[in-house]
């Protein structure tokens, strides 16, 4: 969506930046992985289709996407592509108020897993959604066999609401309240959101 086109979110170990054209080629390589296709319930796209997807997502007011970068890698040489480790998304249902968002996190680089990069990036995205997009409830849909992600969202306070054997996924929910917002801020630590609204 255009609201985050010039937004950068910096945390302790990760930086979130808008998904731009220069990120597409590496993202496309990630999504050739059968493991990532399975975990994200995605179909492989051609590179041209991936570029079209990036452009449409940037303009779609029901989709908010950030690329996740490893902050320490980025600070070494300021190369966003080299520092890319995954992405995080919010999807809104087609309701007028857009109060409910489906959240996603993917750490594609295997050497970045198990280092709390996904945890931190997701907390930052949840806070961004609450603060700037006025989200009042979050939903996550996770593959049944993705035990690590299920556990992570449980630790974030999400509650399992259903299991689909047809789609082989677990649905979890979290209502936003002041206590949880305080917990998010406490657990994410120091962070900064910079909006350079030039459009």
C-alpha cells in the first residue's frame, strides 16, 4: 500500500523497508524453494509475474508489505539486497473499516533463522499496524507442520481458533488491547519508525 511506500522501521537487529523493484529478483529466487512455497502456501511465479506482483501490492490498499533486512549486515556495507532475509505482510479483508488484518512473516535465509529475527520483525509489523493502520484484531494462518511459527505466535499471545484439515493450516487470533500493546513495546525494545511521505 502507498502509506508505507517511504517508511523505514528500525529495531535492534532488523530493519523493515518497503518492498521495491530492486528487491524482486532476490525475492523471486527465494520463492523457487519448495519448502517456502509449502510453508507460505504460495505458487511459483515467473520473474515477470513477480515484478507485476510487487507493483500491484504497492498500490493495493488492502496489502502492506515490508522486506526484512538483517540490521547488522546492512550496517556493514549498506547493501539492502545482501541484507535481505525475509518479508512480513498484513492483509486486510474487504471490509470498510479494515480493523482485522491477517499477519505473515517469512525468514527465507536459513542462516538468519533461530536468531529471533522473525520474532522481532513480526513485533515491529504488529506495532506498525496498530499505530498507523488502526488494526484492532490480528489473524494468522499457519501450516499445521510449521511448529516453530505456531509456537512463536502462541508466545505472542495468539490463541488458536480453528484447524483446517482440508487446507492443513491452523488459524490463530489476537485482539488488540492496551495491555498487549504494552507487552509488544516491552518485548521489541528500542525501535524507530520513520515516514518520509513524499507522495
